[in-house]
């Protein structure tokens, strides 16, 4: 039986992105209906030096942006923060955001999701004052080892977007298991490693990623060894759904 990408997921290669002009910036769709995603929507955005990305209609959905390269300034509503590689911002529904590049081009990956269930996570009351700016190195470890930081999640008052960062030293693995409740998109931020998708391990490098439908087995590992081996860092998470939170003795994506 031939399985479709909606059933087993698909690889997302950074080298295959096709950017098109969008105002002063360049945009390429990464995940969305064109690969069978029902809820996950991710765009890669290149912001030229001295230019700004402030998408129209941003207030109609939740937005999460992660900087892959470059530096500049981010705003969410009236809040402002310096941004650089590994910085992330969260813009809730009803708010607007912008990203301004400094003296060189900034590359960001942007998630979008329209909240369901009245704009709050099911069964989880929102907390006041959710963070708007975080870093992949936030240090707020959810499960360890390996380190798996949760930057934004429904339990902190977010309706649909859950962003995580997995940091694997040589020989470390983040648990391989299915998630029944949500689609997910993950990307490599740093290093070379492997991602488990459905029934196989695939090699990924910086800028590459995977789209994972609900119920598909997923995981990540750093298979390298030796004194020259480096860490493997992935980031991403679930879209428009509530992730499965696991006991603290299980490492998981």
C-alpha cells in the first residue's frame, strides 16, 4: 500500500525553498496545504538589511517566529526586544508583530495557527502575562536528558502553538513515539543529525525539517561520536492542537 504525505509526513529541505517577493521581503511557504497539512502553516522569511517584516492580517492568528540567522529588533504590540539567531517571539491572536533586520539579512521561520475552542487551550486556564520573547536556550527545561526546552505552550495560556527546542549531545536521542493529537513541524537549527519519521531515520542539516501528521512516530537523535562530534539542535512543535505531555522520566518531542 502506498502511503501519502498526509499519512506518514514529508521531508522539508532548506535547499528546495523557493522564495518570492513580498513587499520588501522574500517569502517561501514551507508547510501548509500544499504538503497535506491541515493546521500547520510555516513560512520562511528573508528580511533584507534595514528592512522590516510586518505581515498584514497577523492579528487574525497566533504567530511564532524563530530567527535562524541575522539580528535586529522584534516587536509584539507595545513590547520590543533585540533579536538574533535562536531568538523567538510569540504574537497572540488579536496582536500585531514586526521584525526589523539590522545591518545584514535576517532569516526567520514563522508559524501561524488560528486558535480553536474560543481562543484558549482545552481544559487549561490561561495564565496572566504570557511571555512574548524567548530564546531556544531559555534554560526552562521540560524533560532532561537530553535537554528539551518548552518556549511557548498551551499550558501557559497559548491556544494552539507549542514551540520546543531539543538539544542533543553526541549519542543522545529524544524519544521515538507517536502523537495522536496534533500535526507538528520541526527544523534543524544547528548541527547534523537524524529525525525519525514513520518508520525510518532520515539525515537532516541546518534549515532542513519534517512535517509530521497526527499519529505518526517521531523522534530525533545525534548519532555521531568522537571528539569532533558536535551537538544537534532541533526546534518546532505542534500546531492548532494540544500536545501529549509525558512523565518527567521520558524524553520526547
